[in-house]
């Protein structure tokens, strides 16, 4: 608010003076306004409310003098205003010494006079330019104080009346005068010294301004009453500016900066935005009409003055563009090679790199350049090994090779790094992606191991096949011959018949498993999805295996149907499902001596069907649960030692379950039994409404 008021007053009355002079006049005007308020209030009070003897002429004269000072101030006459301060002793005489007014004793008003005189002295000290004016006022003030003290008979008795002595009015005035005039002289000397330095600096700036090879513009800011910049004017330009832009000083001086720069750069450089809104001290731009690049440096040495230094960086830009083009060309050549190139100094710090632009790595220069091999993700032991190879390569001028793995957002990759000496303090590192080669090697090694293991198991299988086949065939042959003898009783004949049936079933299972394995190996197994009535399928398996339970085993087979509806079913491959359940039920009966064998299924939220086979047999040890799905593998137990088998049943069942889109799972407790289960999606199910009573 005060700035706005100051601006209004200054523009109305003091537009012809300098900014510094305007500030002095405004400060003096505020003091006069305050003095006028006080004097008018005193005049009104003494005229209408004061009952004692009051000098009307004195009160009116005081108002008139202050008003006159205000008029002088508005006209910009500071010295005339200061001369009115010499009327202070006159009014002090009228108010405190003469008999024109009722006033307290002279000695009591001496200090009133002192404060008024000191106030006038302070105003002169601050605003007056001449020390003689201040000295004259001080002499008159001392004479006025001395006259008042002399008339009060207290001029020569300081030790008896003034306690302490330093409170003597004359002494106080002299001390104040001495201190303030000393400070004033000191400040004037400092100001003179700074003025001289500023003059030298300005001369130097002016010389640099004119002799500089850069184009320089001096701009003055014009502000409104709210101190906002309203316009920018060009004050002057240097010789380089005139030569560079073919404009003379007289053509641009006192012109609007925006107009001149739009004329030169054709709207490619916004001076208002650059100076007032852009916080950066530099700005690069391209003047299309001039076909030149510039960098504008902004300086603000004064509140309302700017300097813009235009640096022509066209050659630098062209050189940089040329270097960038060369870099891009060489980078394209390097990127055509499926390798990554790094330059590493002897301390292990990356100086440069070239990487093929792909989705394998998403790294930037800031993530590599300046970092060490210990900062980019290598384990400490690998970083130590790379550092040792760097030192060896630099000392022996040798090529060092390291293989390592690196984790990326796309997975783990293998690399082969070769280090070779580049300079006396750096090496070039060429890293080649050997993931495919290593993966192929690993796959070949695994395939070889698998083939060797498969060949070993098949050899063992074939070696034992004659024994496995011969044993049931011998039993069948011998028992058949014995049944032909006429002297055997009916009980023995039934036992021989059961043995022939069981060993025949074992031979059929071995042959079936061998056929299934052959089809799996040749990938000849096809999945035929059709509607399958699951209840009928489970009942067929139940009816098939229930009569095959040997009489020597106390086993009961159970069938648990979660949905008893005969029409219940869903889409799956019924043939594969039958083979899976046949294998699981056959194993459950084979490895059980007594107890229950359960075959059944459960509905899961009408979304899936979990099919299971459980028994109370000998169970499977925990450390064998993974081996049982290996081909030709048979667990060592009492049952396997006394019975024949190929070790192919569970691997075949597991493969068929995976073809149906599920996984064969198990839970087993040695000595208590085993449960196998798998879950099939309930696709196109029918008859699945279950009645819960």
C-alpha cells in the first residue's frame, strides 16, 4: 500500500527528479504530514478546549510553517523545507520562554526544548546535504538552550542542580551533535569511497560492454505502482551486437525490447518470458530466420536493469551434431555386433559403454558411467575376479576371459567377458551373450544324462524282463500241467486256477504297460474328449477288480459316488481315465494285505471333480515319493521282492493325468496306507444336482 501511495505522489509531483530524490522527498513528506497532524490537533485543542492563556498567533503560525514546509516538499524543494527547521527556536521561545503562553517554570521546560531541537537536528542530519546548514542550526539551538537556562538561573550550576552532570541539556545536545555529525561524516566518506569504486566498476563494465566479442544488450525495467514490471526498454547495445544483427544503437535505443527482439529473431526469443518467468540464468534457442544457434546469458546487477549476453553457439552445435552423428554411426556399427562393449579404468570405474538397443537391458548412461564394477550388481567375489583380471591385462598386456551370469528383468543370462588393454590406465571389456550356447549345452548334458539313465533303466528292464515273464509263465505252465493230473482234489484245483489267473493278469499288465510306454515314447497318445458317465466307468473298474482280489488277502474294495445319479458325467477322455484308475486300483490291491481299497470322487463347488483311490496298504516312505514316478523304478519292499512288476504303472498314470490337464498327487503314511488323487475340470457336466438329506 505504501509503495503504491509513494508511486502516486511521486508521479504526480516529483516526476522530474531522480528515483533517489523521490525517495527522500516521500520520506520527508511523511514526516511533515505527521507534524501537521500534531500541530493542527494542538491548534484546535488550544482554541476550543484550553482554558488557560494561549497565544493564538503562535499556534496559527506553527500550523502555517508546517503547511509551508509541505508545500515546499510537494514542489520538490528539499532545502526550503529544511530551512523551516530554523523556526523551531522561535516557537520554543514563544511557547516555553516568553510570556505569550502559560507554561511551567523555565527549568522544567528546558528538556522539552532540548527534545524539539534534537528532533530538528536529526531531520537535518538525515536530509541535509551541507554540513554548514547543520552547524548553523546547532549554534542557534545551543544559543536558545543557553538563553533559557540563563533566564532560569541554572546555566552555571551543573554540579548542584544536574545529577549526574551528563544530564545537562547543553551537554546532551553537544554530545548528540558530535556523535551524529561524526557518524554522518563517516558514512559520507564510506559512500564516497563506494561511489569511487562503483565508478571504477562501471567504467570497467562499460569497457567490457563495448569491447566484448559477445553481443550484449542493456535493458531497463519499467514498473507500475504495485512494483510489477510493465515494460522493458533497451538502453544500449555494444558494437558486437550492432555488427552481428546489423542494427545501430540509435535504431534500438529506447525501443521496446520485445519489439526489437521479435524483429531480430522472428518470435524465436521471448524476452519477457526469459527475463521475468524463466528462473534459469541461461537459455538456448535457434533463430530459424538467421540459421544460427544462440545461448542467452541473463545478468541482473541492479533492481531495474538487466543485461542479456548473446553467445553464438552455431559452430559448437554443428560440431556437436557432427560428433553425435559420428558417435551414432559407430554405435550402429558396434550394435550390429551382438556384443556389449565397456571401457573400464584401472580402478574398476566404467568410463563408457555401447550396448545393443533391445529389451534385454533397460539401462541408462547415468546407471553405468561413473560407477564401479562393485556398484552395478556383480557379487563381491565376481567383482574381485574382474578387478584382478583388469590388473593382469594392464600389466601383462594379455586377454583375460571370464564367464558369469547376470540377472535382468527378463531372466538370468550367461555372458563371456573378454578384457584387453586399451590404454595404460584402462581396458576394453567385450561381453558376449552365451545364454543360448550354455542353455543348449545344459540341455544336451541333461538329455545325455537322461538318455544314459533311460538306457540303463531300459537295459535293466530288458535284463529282468526274461525273469519277470519267465516266472509267471513257469507258474502258469506248471500249474496247468498239475491240474491235468487226476488225483488232485477240488480245493487244490481251485488254488491252481487262482494262481494261473493272477500270473496271467500280471503278464497282461506288463504287456499293457509296455505298450503304453511305447505309445508315450512315440507321442502317439491322443486325447479324445467326449461325454463320460463317471459312475458307470467307476462301476466297471469296481466290477473288474473285485473278483481279482486274492483269497489270501483280507481286502474289501469300496466305491464312493458323490452324485449317485446314473446320468452324472462330464467331458473328458474316458479311455485315459479308465487306464489311470485301473493302474491306481491295481497298485492299491497289490500293495495291500488287508483293509479297504476305496475308489471314488467328490464334487468341488460344481466346478471340478476330484477323483481318488486310497488303500490301507504298506504305504510309501517319504524319501521315495519322488522316485516312484520314475520309469522302471521299484521300491525295495517285501511285496516287490516276491512279485513281478515293470515299474511303469505310476509314470504312465502320471503322464495320462497331465494329458487330461491335471496333476497326480499323493499322501502316504508308511504302514497305514496311501491316497492318490487328481482333479479334473467339470466341463459340460450333466446330472450333477446332489440331494443333501
